[in-house]
C-alpha cells in the first residue's frame, strides 16, 4: 500500500511540476501588471517546492519501494532521468533569480522592468525546461519495460 501511495504522490507531483512550469510560461508571455508578476513569483516558489517534494518522493521510491537500489543504479535510463531532472533544476535558476529580483519593485507597487531580450531568454529557459521534463516520463516508460540495464 505504501508503494501505491508513493507512486501516486510521485506522479501527481510530476504533473503539478509540469503544470506550474506551463503556468509560468503562459503568464510570462502576457503583459505583466504587478498582480500578475506577483502571481508569477508565487508560482515559481510553488514550482521549486514541488520539485523538492518530487525529489523526496523519488528518493523514497529509490530506497524503500520499487525494484531496489541496485536495479536503479545499474540502469542507464535512470541516470539519464536524474541528469535531465538536474539539468531542469539548473535551467530553472535563471527564471527564479529574475523573479526574485522583482520583489522590491512589486513591494513598491511598480511593474517589474523586463526587457524584450530578458523576456526572450526567460521564455527560452521555460520552454527548454518543459521539453526536458517531457522526456523524463518517456525514459520511465522504457525503464518499466526493462530497457537501460547496464552490464546485462
């Protein structure tokens, strides 16, 4: 039963992560009055929190559920999944720092200053994150079908 709960939590957190990232992308590509910018900052904080919870549920699955630690450590697709997740985390630092830098302007009731070039870079980062996140379930499906084993 705990395996079921952990798997469900893991899948729901992944969906939440993707939904929050998609929301950031949609909000960023519209005019940014202070209320929308504050919502964007809040969504980014929720995104980081859900990524942390997802990582925790993955660790729980790795150590206490699933096929055992040895199976995952000897699977190249697992390493690719972890690598993609870490790459998404690194990519997400740029939007996070930009959004957090908006706090002073937002507290003063001002619209954050976003240049077209900065908006372009942020959009590119968010789209890359979304793309990389789409690959992770594909790798998980391949792992579930027995692909990726190293040395067998």
